[in-house]
């Protein structure tokens, strides 16, 4: 490799990295949490006062009685096979105001059969905290309208793509020498560089996948719009409909829900059905799809695949997104793109692997920023400066404040899920405010205190906020009045948060020692430098 | 004749060519796939859309290997011209 090419790409890598690194940290950290979106949602969902779900054989009776009481539910409702905290009723539906769009929030209702066979209907006040973390992930933390945030996220992902190409080119000449060496010691820049290289190289395939898929998630509308003009002669909308034929007229009696379920299970034995989703409109008539998982295959949605089922025969009508039954060709290829981003294949082991790869990705961007700061310090030192320049002070404070503010904010807003219901009106808005105020306060703190002291202080703060998650559950389990709820089956969420808090406290301890003994001209040794008395 | 050395000085010329003409080339090549490759249906429409991403990102990543911003705009412009020319010729 020519040294001038390496030098050029090193400059490129530095600049795209420093521009996109902090946003990518937020995307990756929040993304790691979304690997367990379902579990967090379950942990955070308040219990609902509702009689237990009836036997699955009585599902059709439940549907008929509910629809008699609430005819508008017929347009769209869901039958959950095993109701749980995040989907607490066997039958659930949204009640939209007339004329409201599909994206508008609407109250959720659930129903079950009481002991006397009468239908019991309650409004279900769920939680949106998992969704809020997911949006942080998708929009790399930008509190903007989705339509505005996504192109910005896309541009950050393009920079990320350039960073992957340039970083690999820069590493190539010294690959063999550097690959298995993480030189921990006096030379801190060397250590961070070795760590950055190991993380970057070994997770390069993961990063390539995440980058290319995220560019699609950001720009798919623009890609389709241009292709519609130059490839499809403006007929894209018609092409989507090709080969589809709808017949809204009923074709005989509708098969009862429990028989429909058995029919799905017979046609796809490995597929664990989580829910049946019913829909009815003038164009399609009655439609049913079965949603669920088969860990032997990849899934198109983050946590599920689905199959269209004929409600009159019980036969599968479309298996385009059905794990293991996709027609050969384009569809399985597409599903692999999605599932490689979502980690929605292989079940829990892959989710854990993705969780740690997401955290490792966040560390890659964090170490990248540290390298920028350390390199500048060395450069400036060589040029004769004994104090830090404004740019390293600012970047040091931003790096510490943004990353730890994100960690602390997500933990605190998750913990708040068990405290907010019943105390405030708009719970979802409170979740957002709690995150962003914590995030901004951490950045403010980092600027006020300097990166060195704020580093260990904010690590300890983030640890404390994360510790609030298991403490909240513990208080509720102890039965203290006004403390929310605690589920035995979501204890893994509490234990994971406990481990996370322990890791943050451990890092805070290391960072504290670093402040005491680090180089005085470093942004990380600032406090000591100031504390040295004049001799 | 002095030997040529790469520097990051002309980054804006190269990167802007990669961004703009890379987008054009990615869309032209994926559209050629849409028209010339066998198959049809929703799956192909989606795969065609997905193809734009790796092409665009690859061009952006490697556009710095052009010797100058002018060269980047020239060569990528030429590639766009050819790709869109072929696309016009094969329009159904």
C-alpha cells in the first residue's frame, strides 16, 4: 500500500469519524438495547385488571361477543395466543377516531370472557418506552420529525461507510503486526488505537451490514422515487399490485379462530404462532395473518415473520415473509438483509451476540473520539503547547457528555416506566423529556467540570441511573405502596441492568484513578494539573 | 516529471463527486438491473432498491483514489453518461 494513500485515508478517516462518531454511538447503544425490545416492553408494561384469557377453544366466541359490543374493532384486531404483560388480553384492538390516519396514536382496548361468559372490555394503557428507545436508535438520537431525521441519519451512515473503507485501508499495512496486539501500558494512545483496530477489524462484517442496511432505511423513499422515474416509467405503484387479486366477497363460513390456529400449526410445525391478526376492509374483505417465530430461519420484521391465511379454508395464501417457506429467489435474499440488521434469526443466542456487537460498535466510536483527542494532544505538545487547545477541550467534553448522557438517559427513562403511570398525564412525552433532559444535563456537566472529572462522575451517574432499573423492581417486589409492579419472568432485564451498572461503576473507578495519575496535559488528567500547588 | 502524491487536500471535489455522481450511478445501474435482469414481482422491486446502497457507499468510499476532484467529476460523469445512455437505449 502506498504510504501517501494511507496518509490521505487517515485524514479522511479522522474527519468523517469525528463528525459521525457521537451520533453513531447513540445509534449503536440504543440499538443494542432494542435487541431486547420485547423484554423491556414486557418489564415496563403495567399489569391490567382483566379476567384471565378464556381457553383457546373459546376464542371465536370471544371475537363474536366483542364485535357485537364494539363493531368498529372488526377493521383490525389481534388475537394473542399466550397473553402476557405487553399484550395482556387475548383480543386487542385500536379505537381510532373517525378520519384519523393509521399513524395517529389511538387508544388500545382488550377483551376477555368473564366467568359467567359475558364479554369484559377494558382500555389497555401500555407503555411506549421500548418504542422511544427504538426511535432513538433509528434517528441516532435526533429529536426531530421522522421525515427530517431519517435523511440526516442517512448522511451520517454515508460518512460511516467512508469511515469503514478508510479505516480498513489505514489498518492494512500494519495488519499483521497490530492485529493480535493490544499494548496496554504507558502509551495510552497506542492502547486506544490497538483497541480501536481490534474492535473495528473483527466486527467489520457486522459494520458493513449495519451501514448498508441503514443507508437503505434512510433513503428507500428517494431510491424508489428515482427508480420509479428512470426504470419503471412512473408505473411503480401499479407494479406493486401486479399478480395480486383481491376478492372482498365472503367465500363461505369463516373458520373459527382455534381451528385456524391448528391449521397454521399443521402447515408449519416449526413456527411458533404468537398472534393472529384479523383485518377487514372494502378492498380485501376479511384477511388473517399469523405472526410468530421460527428460530431456524431469518425473520423479516425485528421479532417476527408472518404468513397470510385464508380465513375460509385455513390454507396459506401468501408465504413471502414466512420463515422457511419463502418462495426461492428474491424474497429470502431480502429477508436476509433485514434479519442481519435486526438480529432476528437463530433465537436468543444471536440476540445476545448482537447486543454485545452493538455495545462493541458503540465502543469503537468512543475509542475513535479518544484517539482524535490524544492525537491532537500529542501534535500540539510537539508544537510546543503545554495546555490543551480549545478543540480538544470541547471534543473531550462532548465525547464524555454525549455518550454517558445517552447511557444515563436511556436507563433513567426505562426505570421511570414503573413510576410514571397514574402520576402524569402524557406518559410518552414524559419519557422523551426525561431522556433528553438527562442527556443535555450530562453534556452541560461535562462542559462545566471538564472531561476528566466529568468522565468518572458521569460514569458513576450512569451506573446509578442503570441501578435504578433493578431497584425499582425490587421496591415493587417488596410491596412498598406506590412503587409500580414487578414480574418474576422479566428478572433478566433487572439482572442485565445490574450487570451494566456494575460495569459502569467499575469504569468510573478506573477513570477516577486515571484523573489522579494521568499525564497532566491530557484532557483526562486535567483535575490533577489544576490541583498541583505552586512550588 | 515529479511523481504524483495523494493528499487529502482536494477532499471536497472528490467527495462531492462521490456523493452526487455516486448517487446517479447507483440509481442508473440498479435501474439497468430492474430492466435487464430476469424476474419480476415485489421481491425484485425491493432488491433493485437495495442495490443502490452498496454501489453508492462503495463509490463514496473509494472516490478519494481519483487523482483530483476534477478527475473524480470527469470519470464518474463519464460513467454516469454511459450508464444513463444504456438505460435510455434499453427502456422498455
